[in-house]
């Protein structure tokens, strides 16, 4: 006889997963703690309540299964607010930090509501956890699964994208605001947005409940790995951010744009031994964090006070569950892992080969359709660019950024580095069996100068951060061309515009995957601030008036993006090794000096001619590309260029001339002037010309 339990929610099978699990008749709350001697559930009626309306004790005999505490509360529904509270040993010298008074955020909370409330009794009152109903009408939405080699990434901040009044959106600074600006992203032509952290992070001071002097605008201060940031929601209803984030993802997918999340699994906002007890510390401190000196202190490979113990089985499981949550429940298309080298450290902090967490992320079946990108370094000296993990992982290529900046700044002996980066960074990735698309190429990112400031300032100007201009990197490889900051001198503005175009040409015609920083296409400025982590204001926000003011630059970048998307020649899936194409002595990649002869890589010159041959039908039978000829004069004086013999006899049309004034700087229809019949011409200082062959 089949026996049906009248209350299936009460069965042990519902202990997992963790967090607050909504059922038809109530909610099951599940939390891990090995060392707790007692566990309580605090329920609240309203977001602003300082004290719980009800406190429910877990029964140690019936509500604990191994190290998992699980209790079912009938009658509760979506929107219920709660905290956990754990009793246990308090011995800081041994890393035990249980505090029976602390209100603890559920590590698996799917949403938070409210903010920190002022502490008058020594008790920190963090935002409240929210029971979430995950149901949502996706209308058939699925991951776009665009090939990484065909991806063009736009790194952006959800709030900063539309927070400025000039955005004129109905819901500035929100997920819904992003939706309103999707036509702009689509017109630009990018294929993916990489969102700076949207996991929950603190907004207000944890003790005073007030806006801090230096807030964390960037969001690299995780507080809940399963919850979208409430500060980017237009709705103030608890849990409203869940629906709005899903609406944003669905709308971006409908526009053909993938969503990549910048995730911070390397540290949390609980800080070091002097930091607050908000969640992980109060549930099982020595499991969630790497501790030092017997447990008295925190190892700090993140530079932010603590380091998440990512290769502990319990923490590893939490990270996996978080990644799967964002892929399954939010349809996210990929992840960029902040300070990913920390994930390569074992539980003692040592870098290890084939770290379990890194390998398991690569092999996880739920993540098989997603893009996995590493920031392959950390704050403790690890630098693994080119050697991070296996074929599944792509990397932010910091070497690309530095080499391209150096060349266009005019530093000598950079021709070899320029050529290597243009061709996909084989020196970093080929030996490990990887391909050009494992290199995420970027010249600027949120961390450092935007493109405009890279050509406008010799030095950082971070005084507004309140740290005496001591913060931020001093090694910017930037140049102001005669005036520090804004200028009305036409000659300087011309060369700055030209240099930005030069760098965009390099970025968007290099083999690999390009990443563009929000606003670079319209010369957004941070006024010389290269570390705007705390600037939730006009320093960081996108000024939409620049769209009209710098439409010339936007038109230029749009044309380059469209060209890249159309031409497999500049986004090939295999390294170019100087292999014969079978066409009149043409190789897959061909290097020449400005006179069309062999390059002397040790000469110190700054002139280079590169001919990318279109992939043959044998190597890429589904795509038809064109030969592409790049001529680069990185020197500070005009230089004569002569087309190499291998380029003669081809019908070339100009695509780009960065020294020309708009609209002659770019020919989106590839119908620009032909080269002089003799194949000789003078290129102005610091300029690029691109010619494209007939099909």
C-alpha cells in the first residue's frame, strides 16, 4: 500500500537545499553550523523593525541532522523577513566567534531588505533576509550560448550606467534603467555586458546605519552570494529586486546580449578580526575563512581583511550552489571571477596545481553553457595570467593591457609585444593548449583610468577619495600630451582623439576577445581618478550628454565593432603561426616594417605593418572573411609607409584612418579610398590606417 504523508514538507528529504525554501504550506529554514550549541530563527513583520516579532528555537534533537539545522514553519509565505541566531563557543584565540545576540544573515539568503540600523546596544542589525518566490515567466528564454570567439564584452556598472540625470530614464540607477537603455547597447553592437558586482553588499555604515564617508560604490564587498543587490531595484518591496533582475536579463537576451556577472567569492564584508559578525563568522568562522595564528587572525590574500576558504568542502559546495543558482534561476550566461588566483589556494593558503574548486567549476555540468573568466591574480602576489587552470577558463589578459598602453604611449622596443598581442598572445596560451579566445583583451577596466583619462593625465588625481592621493596604482602608462586634464587646445584634443581611436583599432582588431569599458566609446572621464571605488557620483556615472558631444567617437567604435562581428579574419579560433595560405606567398599573419620589408624587432622603431589573411574555406568553411592590412605609426613624427610586395595586386579599400577628421576617419561600408598606385604614402604621427581587401 502506498503511504502518503499528510505534510510532505516535514520529511527529511526537504533538509536540502540550504536557506529558506518556500513550500505550499510554509517555509523550511536550513542552515549549516557544526559547532553551534543552539540555533534560533528570528522572524520580523516589517523591514524597519528593530526587534523580531517571534523567536523560534530549533530543537537540537529533532531539528538537527548532522551539522545541518532544519526547521519547517507552517503558515509562512514569500516576503517573510528573518535572521538566524546561533549560540556556541566564543574563543577568538581559536577562531570561535559565536555570539548569541548577533543577528545573522542566512548565507543562502536569496534576497535582503532594508539596511543596517543604528546600534545603540552593541548589537549590529544587518539587512533582513527575505523568503523569495522564485516563480517567473521567462517566456521561453534560454542562454544565448554565443561562441566566446564571437563575443564583444562591455564592462558596466548597473547603477552608474543610468544614475546621472542626463540618462532621462524613468528608473535611474536600476536594473529597470538598464532595460530602458538596451537600444543604446544594441546600437553599439556589443554582444555581452559584464556587470560589476550585483551580489548583495553593504550600503550604509554597519554601526551607525548612516551613509559612510567612503562608500563601496563598486560593490566588491560581498554580503550574500545568492541575492541580487537591493540598491539597484526600483521597487522597495522586499524581494522586488529578484523580479527586476530577471526582467533585465530577459530583456537583454531578447536584444541578443548576454549577461556576465563579476563575482567576488574571495572575501566578504565581515573583514578581519576587528570586523563585525554578520553571517559566516557567527555560524562557523574557521570553516568559511582562512585563519592564521591559531585562529586569532585572518589570512588576507584579498587585500580586504579576510579570505574565503574556497577549497573547504562546505564553502566549495556553497560557491557551486551560488553559481548554479544564478545560471538556473536567473539565466546568467557567464562569470568573471574577481581575484581568481585565491581560488587556487588550498585551505592553508598555498597555491596548488589543479585546485579542486577551479577544476570543479570547469567541469560542472550546470555551468557547461556559460562563459568562465578569471582575473588570474590576487592581492598577495600570485600572478597566473597564461597559466590559470584548463581549457574551460578564459582570462583577463593584464599583459595585453600593459603592452598596448606602452606601445601607444611611445615606449621603445615594444614592437614584438604589440605583434604578439595583436596575434592573440600565443606566448601565454598556446603552450597550454588554449586558443586566442581564452585571452580577454582589454586596455581599460573599472580599475584604473578610463580611455579618455589615459590620454589626458600623466598622474592619478584621487584626492576626492580622502586618502591623500595615496590609493590607486601609480603605474598607469598614461600620457597627457602637454596639458594635465581637460584643455581647449585643438592640437592636443586632436592627438588625444587620435590616440583613443588608435587603441580602439588595436583592441577590436586583435585576435582574442575584446572588452570595452562603459563610456569609453564617448570619452567618459573620471577627472583623473584611477581608483573610483568610493565615488557614487558624477565621477563614476555615465554622462549621457557625451553621446551627442562625442558622437564622432561613438560612430567610430560602432563601425569597428560591426567590422569585427562581420569578419572572422580578426577573431580566428586558432593561433596564427606564419603558416602558408597557398595564395601567392601569403601567410596567415604577415609582419613588415613601415617600408614593407622584414621587421627588425630589436630596432626600437614604433612602426609596424600587419597583414591578417582571411581564413581559408578549409580552416573555416562556414565563414568568408577578407584580408585585413593594418599600418601603425606609433612614433611621434610622420613616417613614410610602403605596402609590402605581398599586398600589391590586391584590391584594397580604406576602412580606417585615425588621423583623418570625421567622417573620413572610418568607412563603415568599406568603400574608402584606395591606396596610392605606387603603394607609398606618409602616415602622420601616432596614427593607424586599415585597408580591407575585396572578398
